[in-house]
């Protein structure tokens, strides 16, 4: 009983550490958007260059997903996570000295590169720690970005207004340094456990391969791509849709658009419980189908009250996607393959999100918001049907390896 209680306490300490990792990531990541108007004036950045800073971040973020899992197998999750924390903290802090667009572009690439290791490694670590309860643990963990974003924006504005934009980058990078120190201490024993588990599960032949789990990885990659298509499109174009298509004021549009991530916080906390009770297949397909239906309703409903309700439901549906996807992948794969497999799934989704956003913008310019929303809705509904058809109700679990 004492050992069980000690393990429980340690597992939850790891969960809180990983959750704080998301918050520190978004403190560094979300400092940029509210500072862009000041950077445009101080460094002479154009709107195109401001957009390219986001592209630089995404390029680094996507490119490290699969290598992160490989590095974790070689050096251990603890070492790679700590190196990532120090890396993105230092890269963000160096913006204090940035003198032009080229320097900021490279620094944003490095921030994305170092931050990209967190998602696959932290979720793989939590999966090993929580086992059958990993759905609710990962759901709580994935609420960290919502908290980080909510804290980062007002803090950035307050610091920049008082001391200038350079100090915002510097001060918001400090929590990551402190977190790296905490992780190097707290995760030390766990790092050894993960390494031993990996060695035991690979076996002497070392013939375990990700292709054995393609029956799960393919539908999960499609699900994450659908999530990114819907999520990034709404995140980017929802305020413009409300102003240009529905004729709302900018203040009203901003308030309604904020409902999306706000309700998403509660969705992430509850998504793990729902997935454990409904099963990942039903939970993911329901989230995709509901998102598609709600996006289609945006072409019909027009009032502020009606659209506010739609955005609440949309946040609950969309933000429940990712924890269910991550839990499905990590609960299926054995320890040595969890980080690499999750990296492949999320890399696919992030690439689709990066590509689909400008395509949706072009569709809005050419055919209007109605056609763009209908296209996104149709894609989500088709994806739900395909995922339901090809995903098993009981995916292969660790220890039941098969060539699906």
C-alpha cells in the first residue's frame, strides 16, 4: 500500500510537471502575436514578415516530432525533455537582442524546434505512468496550452507596456529555465524506469516496428489532420467571419471568438473520461462529425446569441479531439514506440494545418465564407465516416503486437 501511494504521488507530480511544461511553452510561444504591431514599428517588419515568423515556428515544430522520439529512445525522455526546455527558453530569451527580421526568423524556428519535443515525449511518459487511466491524465495535460495562452497575452502586454517588448521575451522565458531544473530532479528516477521498460519490451530480436500498428496510426493521423483543418481555420478566420460575413463589430467578434478556447479548456478536462467510457473510436468520430455539423450551421445561423452557443459547442467538440487521439495512440503502442508513433501522427496533422490555412483563405477570397465553411464541414464529416470504417473498436494494445 505504501508503494502504491508513493507511485500515485510521483505519477501526479510528473503530470503536474508536464502540464506546467505546456504553460511555459505557451508563455514563450504566445508572446509574439500581441507584440507584432510594436515589432512592425520598431524593426520595420511588414505583414508578410510577421506571417513568416509564424511559418518559421511551425517549420521547426513539425520537423522535430519524429526525431524527438528517436532521441528519447537513445538518450532517455528526461534528458530530451530538459534539453528542449532549456533550448526554447534560451531561444526565446535571445529575442531581447534581436535587431532585424532575419534574426527573429531564426530564433522563432529554434523556439518551435525545441518546443516540438514536448507533445510526443510528455504524452508517452504519462501513458507509461497512468496506464488504464491515461485518457483522463492526458486530457488534463492538454489543458495546459489553454491556460498558457490565457496567461501569456495579458502578461506580454503588461510587460511590454512597462519596460518594452524586449523585456517581454526575456521575462516570459524564465519559467522554462526553472521548469528545466525541476524536471532534471523530478524525472531522474522515471527516466531510468522508461529506459528499462523500453529494453524489456523491444526484446532481444529488436524486430518491433511501427508498421505493425498502421491499423491505428493511419486513422489517428487522419483524425489529427481533420482536427488541424477545423481548428486552425476557425482560429484564424473566426473573427473575420463574424465581422465580414455576419456584420458584427470588432469588439463583439473578438468576444465571441474567445469563447472557442475558453470552452475548450473544459473539453480537455472531460475528454479523457468520455473516451474511456465511449471508447476512442466513438469519441473521435463523434467529435469530428459534431465539428462538421456545427461548422455547417455557421452558414445558416446569424444572431449573436445563436453563434455564441455554436462557438461554445464547437469548443467542446474541437478541443476534445486531441486528448482522445493522443490517448488512443499511446494506449496502443509499446513504450519504445509511443513517442515516435505520436510524433508521426501529430506531424501529419500539423502539416495539414499549415497547408490548409492558406488554402481556406484562398477559398474565402474566391468563393466567400459560405463555400469555405461548407468545404471544411464536408471534410470533417467524410473523415468521421472513414475513421469509423477503418478504425477497430479494440485497437491492438501493448503486448499484443500484430501486423494489422
